C-alpha cells in the first residue's frame, strides 16, 4: 500500500545537497542561509538556481543586490550549518553565531564562507515565483574548489564528504564508495 505523500511531496526528492548561500545588503552587511533547494540549470553559460521563501531575510537581500554565492560545506560543518539555518539574519550576525568566517569573494560583493570546500559566485539573471518560494537563477561568474576535493572534474566524495539533507533535522553524507555503471 502506498502512503498519501502530497503534504510532504518535496521530501520524496531528498536527500539533497546542502549549501550555504551568502548575500549582503547594499552597504555590504553579509548574511548566510542554509539551503537544500539548489541545482545547476545550464552548462553554457554556467548557471545555478536557488529557491527561497520571500519571508527569509536573504530573499530580500538577493532581490535587492542581484548577487549571491553558493558555498559547499562538508559534513564536518553540520553544527555550524544547522545554526545558520535556524537563526534569522534580521536578528543576529549569523557568521558570528555559527562560527563561520566570511572572506572576500573574487567577483561579487557577498563574501564566501572560508570553511567551505567550493564556491560559486553568482549574478542573478532571472527569477520565478513558484507557489510560496522564489527561484533565483544566477549566472556563475567565478567558481573554485579546494584542489584535493575536486578530482577528474567531480567532487571526490571520500574527501569532500558533502552534507546531505533528508528533511526536518536529519542529515547524512554520501557513502565512501563511488559507483560507476
């Protein structure tokens, strides 16, 4: 028998890769938000999409400045990622609260998260309202990763240990085994 899953349909697509998205206001005050709703959308030019609820503080910052950075954390950053996802940047400095280090990005105003293994600096080129969220599509204007985690043009899961979100407060990482067909 199948369970009626409409009320949690998006969870049927989990686990999802967790990212830390950084953004800032026009004065340069930075914020970081934890997301599991991100994806690549184009090879040429390289583009990624993130999905945020309009009620999120980061939504307004990205909407206003048109820039964001997708930072890729490892499973070792779970506690810091959780703090960044459960506090509001309206009320606290989430970098300080989570113990994360902002560093200047190469081509956009929002900072990178120094503890992360990869960074995709993006400029918003499109947006789409989808129900209770907005999808921001960003053209990647700079992308870089720690050398030891990026081999053969893919993240090495044994080294990278990317953080994955199951839903609610459940997380995991990928297995140590890389499978090829």
